């Protein structure tokens, strides 16, 4: 029997991995995938918590997170493609127009 | 015992997929690493009794979302070498330090600050029937709001896709 604490630990490790991708990579697509990994890590903790507390709401929350993530992916990728068509690059370093 | 073996194998697979995702130079490998992580998480959902969520995870994430990612990677071009030179001073060491601190914090919180289950009730079985019952009775309003959110996302995406350089508002074309 794996205690929920271990699922929490795994979720924490995956979340930090996603955060590292956000902070260290410069490719907008890879940064976006890192956001997805962070959302997935939180989903895992939701399911583990719902299982431990004997409620179904953990899984309902996961369903809502998935819907929001799907909407976010669609809009985000459309923005990345629009930026790429205009700039010819997907690197976030290139978007420095507001630099003083 | 089975759960422990599954946890070790697929936990390692999930972490490995995440590491491949952030370390691979080629975005296609990043996408495949993320897919591995998502499949591993689906296994955990099955183990935890969340069968419907596991199916949705495979269909939506590993299916639809990753296909979308791969399409965009193909559209943008994979052969472009990413410039790995960090332009911000101190970004890398600061990021690594803060990540270690944050990781230790949530690991500590996740392992210790943990509630004890109320005794006597079994774990919920996440079949489509149970999920649907909760979704369409207690959580009906949030569910309807997700429909609105999806419509907004679809309209916004179409608007972004129909954007052409010519029809921008003046002064914005660069």
C-alpha cells in the first residue's frame, strides 16, 4: 500500500520539474509543455487527496482542471503560432520590445 | 504490493519523462517525454480508482493536447537550433536555488501536513456514473461555465488564426 504522502511527493517532484522548464528554457513551446506538466502534477495530488478523504470531489476538480488546461492550450498555441508568423521565432528572448 | 511496484516503475517513468521534456534540445523529444509522463499519471489514476479520469487523461492529454503540440512543432519547424545562451544575468543560479528551496518546501508539506481519512467509508470509485452524478447535480453550474469557457477559447483561437498583417490596427505592424 502506497500512502498518499508518496503521491504528494511525486506530484511535488513533477511540479518542480515543470517549474524548472519554465525558468530555464527559452523556447515558448517547451515552456508551455512545462505548464502542462505542472497542471498534471497538481491533478495527481487532487486524485490522491480525494482518495484519501473518500470524496469524489477530487476527481471532479481534476476534470475541471483538464477543461481549463485544454482551453489554455488552444489559445496559447494560437498565440505562439501568431507570434511565430510575425517574428519568425518561438524564443521568448526575441520578444523584448518593451525593454527600456 | 502491486501498487508499490506500479508506483516505483511509473513514478520513475513520469519523472524521467519530465526530465526528458526539459532537457531535450529537439521539441519533438520534449513532447514525447511529456506524453510519457501523462501516460504514467493515467496509470496512477487507475490504481487510485479514478477510472473515468484515467480514460479522459489518455484521450484529452495524451491524445488531443499532445497532437496539437506536435502539429504546432511541425508548423514552427523543428530543425531550428535553440539558442541556449542565457541572456539574463544570474538567471540560471537564482532559478536553480529557488527551485531547490521551493521543491524542499512542498516536499516537506506534502509528506507531513497530511489529513487522516475518516474511517468506515471506502475509497470512492471514479466510474463515469459516480462522476456524472456529482457533476450534473452538485457541480452543475461550474460544469455549465466550462462550456462557456470552451466557447470563448474556440472563438478566440479562430480570431487569432484569422489575423492577417494587413488588417491590423494602424501602427502595430512591425
